[in-house]
C-alpha cells in the first residue's frame, strides 16, 4: 500500500482482484443501509461518489477477468435540483466517472432486491461515501471480462441444437 493510499482504496485494490462473476460492488451514498451478513464488506470512503466510482472502475479495468454492468437508480434521473440541491452536478460528474460505460436504470427497490439476492451466495463490497443525495448510489454487477452475453447465447443455442439432434430420430 502506498503511503498516501487510504484504507478504502486499499480495500478496493485487494477485493477487485478477488471478486468475480456475480459479485457486486456498490458505490453508496452516506445513508445506504448497513448489511450484517457474512460476505458483505463495507468500507467508508471520505470522498464523493464520482471520485470513488472512478477509482473502482480503474481497479476493475486492471483485473481484466471481470467487467461491470452498471446500474443507476431510475429515481436519480427524475430528481431535480429543487428537491435535491446538487443532483444536476452529480449527474454531470457521474458521466465523467463512468469511463464511457453504458448504464441501466432500475428503481432502487429493484436494485436492493437484486443485491439482497446476490448476497445470499456471493460477495458484495460496499463503499460508503460522504455523498448526501438521495438515490445516488451506483451498483456494479460483475460479469466475466472474457465472456459476454452474445458468446453465452451462441453456446446455449449450440447446446440446444446438439440436444435436439440426440433426441430427434433420423428418418431413413
């Protein structure tokens, strides 16, 4: 660990190399709920969400064995500065921190359900930032870095065709 490296960065660096398919990382706002389950690792980060997200994505890019599906809350899209002062600036900063990765928007309740389901079997890293804006947490679901949905679908299609060949009698 570098002399100036904070504990949260050290945790990200250590965990990024260990985490794999179906693990989750949440770059969370300050009021994100604490989880009391084994397999959930929570670290405080005295930075805002965009800075932490940028660092996490750099760490993931270095691993090459995983890549993230990134989810933002649908509520974040609908918030305005009158309700949550600073949200416009946050959305702008997030765009710069996403490294060009496209995001998916889901309602926060759905994301929390996905996270709870994943936590039953897989590790979750929560980086709790000092950001104090509602619905601003960013959810990263890790996927294989060397295998994508298209390759998976091709494999499944080929397996289905092979299975059909075995059960379909040939006519002579």
